[in-house]
């Protein structure tokens, strides 16, 4: 009699155990599939963000090189034209998603013949133009960028190209606060080039 009761109890315990674990596989599969989907989306976002940033970087240097080769001067029409080229190279979803600012700077040829290094001798703002409704560069802003500008000899001229590209991030992967959906990030570049030929001059009619 005791043996029969033990066998009955063992069968009951096995039945209860099977019933309590029979749904674990579908549940684990659901959570595993969800994590896999999130990982794939995050990987795609990570790749696309760095790819776009690299394209913005290379496109900015192409435009800066193009500006440095202009011997007849540059003006608002020219800058808006190279912005169109920049939009095409970066495949911007709209013209309002990008903007650029072109600034011509000089190193004054004064009695003090020290090179312009932004400290003992400041760079001088000659002219500046920004596309859209953005503001041109000011002398105060230029002084704040002195650490990013190479030293220039007295009487020398250089052109600063600033580009800005708005990128909508799904997971904000390049920020210090990731996983925030629908975050707008701006990729920017600051490129300084010297004229390849004659000194670059600003002409409002060009």
C-alpha cells in the first residue's frame, strides 16, 4: 500500500512540474526575438550614423578644396551653388537639413610681423556669408575658434568653411544619452584652407 501511494505521489509531482514549465519555451523565444530585433535596429542605426558622419566629413573637404581653387572671387551665388553640391553629395533629405558658412580671414600685415596665432596676434575677419537665415561669423566668434586655425604669416589669407547637417537618430547612438528615440543630432565640420592661386576675395555679385 505504501509503495502504491509513493508511485502515485511521484506521478503527480511529475505532472505538476510539466505543467509549470510547458510555456517557458514560447515565452523565452518571444523575449529572445525581441532582444534580437532591438539589437539589429541598434546596429543599423550605429552603422548609418557613422556612415553619414563620414560622408559629411569628406563632402566638406571636397567643397573646401573647390572654394580654394576659385581665382575670380566668390560670392553669395557661388556659396549657395556649392551648398547644392554638398546636399547632393550627402544625400540630404531636404535643403533645410543643411547649411554652410564661408568666412575669409586675413593676417594683418602691420609693423608687428609676428604670425597670427590667435593669441599674440589675432586673425582678422574680412568677410563672411551663411546660407539660409543663419548668421555670418563675427570677429568675436572668430576669436573663439583661434585654436582651430593654423598659424598664418603676415599678409596671408585663408578661407574657413563650416558645414552643418541635421541627422535624425532613432536611438541617439552617438550621444552620451543613448536610447532616446527621435533625437536630432547635428554633424558639423570646420575646415580651413589656403587659396591655391590668387588670394580669395569676396564679391557680392558672384
